[in-house]
């Protein structure tokens, strides 16, 4: 089996070199195609073309979300296994091999790994880490799981083909696709040895806007098909959403030994939590009566 790796990048010139160097270390044997889907204005695409000529570069202009970049890469992929990541992630040396070993042993639809923080992250990057990846910071989960992290995930390409039109239209939203896979009886797997490390470099304002857009989509999707009473109930309990989210993040950080990092990053983290929660509320309020999510295509 060969991996096609899709790397989503947004203004990532400072980090993309480490990411692609980490992927190049997976060759030969495990890694086939590497696709960079770039949505940048800082010269990331040109830098990659010059330094990594074997990488296929796809440029996406305008404003886009990471799931849209992943979707474009998935549709261009050719490997039996398609892996997804972002330019802020650097894979460990045995990453690709660990993924492929799981597919060789079992008929998993998808396999995901662990996301660890790199040393000396800035406070905003620590906030991003605990918000997005803290639940995947521990190596305890092994085998069948309900969810795997989008930024360190892989899938049998054949399992994604039934959703090709959805991916083309909306992008690859991992939580939604995972739910569809489970409904089809497919299984996901956690592979603790398939580790990537988050090196930060995220633009905080841009990430905050994305949290708002992701929260809005989540809220709109969550409310589809619900009756008026349940919609009102969701809006009524919405003020408790940030507290519940924060409680989960604290549990994850403490379990991973990151309590000090969490405390230092708390102001930035609270800002991001509020962006998500406000987006979720907007999703609840914008969903139409017939299930129209009202979600923007880009943000």
C-alpha cells in the first residue's frame, strides 16, 4: 500500500519546510504522493516548488477553510490510503509505517494518530493546541475508536469515494464524514505510534475567524431536523457551552501533564472558545426551517 499525503497550508512559509522534510524522511517504501493545497499570500507555494520539486502544489485563491483544502487534495489523490495533515505538523520518523501497519492488519476505514506539542510554543499557539488537539495528546487509546484527529488522519480512499460529491461541494469535514462512515458500519482506529508534533505558527486572528466559521457550521448542522421546541432548548442552554468545552479541555490538558501550559495560555484560549461558541449560536439561529444550514462556503 502507498500513502497519498494531503497537506493543507495557509500562510505557512515559516513551518512548511519542517513539515515536508518530515514527510520526505518517510521515503522510500511508505510514502508515494505528497500534495500541498495552499491558500497563502506569503509565498508558501513558490517556496515549496523551489525546495521540494517532488511535491504536487495546488493553489487555492481567495478565502478558504482547512476542510476545503483537504477536500481539494483528496479529490486529486491516487494512493490506496489518503492521509491528511497541515503545514504546522511534523511527523515522527515512523509515522507512515505505523499507519500502514494498521491497515495491513485490519480492514479499518480510517487510522489516526497522536498530536503532541513541540517545545517552546508561543502562548497563542499553546491555546490553539489545547483547543484543537489536546484530546489527542495522550497515547492511551489503541484500536477501534469513535473519532480520529483531522490533522493526523488517514483513510482508505475507497471508503471516501461514496462521499466524493459532498467533498467536492463542501470540503472534507472530518466529524461529519466520520459519522457517515460509522453509519455504513465502517470502523476507525487509533495508532499511538503514528505521531505528529504541532509546531505552531498559526495566525491568531485568522484562526479565530475560522473558529467562528467552524462553530457556525457545527451549530447549523446540529439543529437540522430538530423541532421548534428542541431548537429553543439548544439556544437556551447555549450559555453553558463554553464552560462545558473548557471543562473538557482542562481534563485533557491535566491528563497530558499540560496544566501549566494551559494556565499560561488561558486568556487566548478563552478568546478562541468564545469565537467558537458565538459561531455555534449563529448556526442555531441561521438554520432554516427545512434544514438549510445557512453556512458560508468560506470564512
